[in-house]
């Protein structure tokens, strides 16, 4: 029993020393500092401080998924999964330039894995900021139905729009036009067999829309009702006389329900 305890303790010490050696190599390569800098604005603490509206349970799940164990430990584990103990031992006596040149193919793979690690965190962070939650599988026939957006009803500026994966779009945390700014809300037939929602705006909000349009006619806006993305349109495509028409890809029945909900939120 004493021997087993001794071996167990010795194994833990050896593992700890391996981690120390790998960490020293990653510090020499500048990887730890660079990656920490890359995720500085999307680490859980930064998100909590900047975006008060983020769901705290979702933020905790994000932290558990991507930042525990510590980022240093995750990077160390990733490095050790690619390079052998023998290679890591040699690296302790090599310069950063020698490491990258003598192990170029594996180091390229390591850099690729770092990109994946960053992209995963970035996309989930943007969904947290935007309040996006997937609730089903994508369906081309109803492209906005498989995710929700935890935001109050209204029109939102879309900072980043991915037409192929709309759930990865980045919606501004606060509404550009809250629901109570929209008047004379109606279900409309935008074109034959194409339906949408129409509403009018006060002069101040019209100026706000016109200003955005003058800055960039391709500015993208989203209409969110009952935590669903009803429509997403370029700003130069929504005005129809004094009204603003929002074509929507949802079925007619759903669009009527969204229009009714929006009316009740005024």
C-alpha cells in the first residue's frame, strides 16, 4: 500500500514537471501570451463586465466548456497531444526559431488547432452576446425556426451577418428601435405569395434610419419578435413610401402571429 501511494505521488510530480517544461516552451514561443491576448475580450470575465444582459447560466456553461481547466492548461494539453515527450524534451534546449523550423509540419498542425480553439470560443461568445440559442436542426424551408434570440421585441442592428448560418450572426445587444417605437403594425403581402410585416416610424426614428442608410446602404437590420428572428433585411430594401416593409421567410400563419404579438407590444 505504501509503495502504491509513493508511486502515485511520484507520477503526479512527474506529470507536473512535464507541464512545467511544456509551459516554459509555450512561453518561449509566445503562445500563452498571444492566445490570452486573442481571447481577452471574449473571456467570461470580460463578457460579464461588458454585456450585463447575458444569461448568467449560459455564461457559466460557456466558461465550463472553454475556460476550465485554465487556458494555460488547455494549451499545454493541446501541445502535448501533438508533440511527443522526446520532441518536447529536445525543445527545452532549442530556440523558438529552431522549434518552428525543426518541427515545422507538427507546428503548423498546432497553429491550426489553435485557430480552431479560438474560432469555437469566438462563435459561442458572439451567440452569448446576441442571445442566440439553437432549439432544433436547420431547415431551408424555415431557416430562422431552429434558433431563438433572447432579446426584447424590436429592430436591431446586425453587426455581422452570415446568410448561410444565420445563428452565427451578431446582433447588437440593444434595440435600434424598441417595439413601442413601431406604429400601425400590419401583416402585408409584399409580393404574390410573399408575406411580411409593415410598420411606420416617428420622424426621429426615420432620421435614424436615414442616417444609417447614408453611411452604408447595405447596413443589415433584424426584426425580432417573441425571441424569433422574423426578418433580416438590408436597410435600402425596407422602405415603401411612408411605411417600412419587412419580407419574412416564415410561413404566412407565423408571420400573422408575429404581427399580432408586435401590435400587442406597442
